[in-house]
C-alpha cells in the first residue's frame, strides 16, 4: 500500500515540528489538521494494537471491514492529491469508523472464544463433581453414613440443575462457580468421613501441643471454606447479618486459643479451637450450605 508509506514521513514531520508547511504528492501545502488526521488513520491501520488484533483475526467479516478501511484511506489520499479536502475528510472519517467496527468484532470474537473455553471448563467440572459424588457414596456406605450421603447428594443435584440452567442462559462462569461450590461441599464431606474414621481408630496425640496444632489446622481449613463458599453470599445484608455473629465468635475463640497456647495451656487451647471451628460450621450452614461437622 504505497500511499501509507508516502504519507508517513510527512505526518511524522508534523508531529515533531508543526512549523514547516506539509505538502501533498504534487508539492502543494497540506493543512496541518488534515495531515494530523491522516497520520492518525495511517497509524490506526498499520502499527496500532487495534491493527495487530484485526490482522490476527480469523473472522472473514473482520478482514472485509479491514480491507474497506484501507480502501477508504487510499480514497482520502487520492482526494487530497486532487485538492478535494471535503472528500478527503469524509473518507478519513469513514475509514476510522470502519476500522473501529472491525475492532469491535474482534472483541466479540474473543468473547465467544472465552465463552467456549468456559463451557469446556464447566463440562470438566461437572465430570469431577459426579466422580467425587460417586466416591462419597462408596465411602458413606463403608462408614454407614448413608444419611450424610443423602444430604450431600440432594445439594449436589440442585447445584447440577442450577448449573445446567445457567448454561442454557449463556452463563458459563456462573455455572462453573456453582459446580465449584458443590465440589468443595462433597470434598469436605469426604474429608470429614475419613478424618472421623482416623480419629476413632488411631488419633492419639503424644502431647496436648500436638493436638492443639491439629485443631489449629482444622480451624484454618474451615476458615478457608467460609471464604470460598460465602464470598458472594456475604454481599447480601440479610445473610451477612445472620452469619456475622458466628464469624465474630469464631474469630474471638481462635484468638483466645492462641493466647492460651502462648501461656502453655494447650488443653484449654484445644477446647477453644474446637469451639471456634464449630462456629465456622454454623456460619456456613446458616448461609445455606450443608457441611458435616
């Protein structure tokens, strides 16, 4: 595209020094404002990030618009050669508009690709949730905890139905989040069944300090669950008010446990830490999520 190169030097001269009179191909002066607009459109079509994005697009509509924008630029250059400044200005205006339309299409193209990727992520998470639920059913049967399995299965089926409805209405990100919540609930239930079995069978600590460290870790886990499960729920003032007292109690009891541990009273620290964890469980349940504990 020879004119793009031909006008580039003149436009750059204008940008660096407005004093010299700019000239067209036949040596006639160019109005600085017109030269500035010409330079802007040239940069937009050749070296801008928008130009790179448009050239990289595989959408034929984007490429058609890009070719049209370049042809309009050429028309502006020709009009300037013929001293038809009105026609040049009009062509530059439409070249810019056409290029912006092409850029908007690339954004839509990117959004569609992101939606497709998100949809694939939902499918993968759905498979994980179903596989994890099957594992919970096996473990629940082994432990004689079919009651727990029934509760979690009910919550999981609701989550799956919600996620599918969200996918039907083009909300893959919301669907992924719904399934992530279900995944965490099932995983927590499995963890509770396994750790409960360990506690009954062989969890005998050598010292109260060791038991305190174990309870501290369990408390951290439940605090993390609060952050994962309740992040959105806590934006609702009604739900926040309902669970806030439990969260405050959990924080206070945890601080008391740490203070008791610093004083060497690990037995009392264990008790406080257990009470703190129970408050986190109550907060999660009162927000509408079932977890064992």
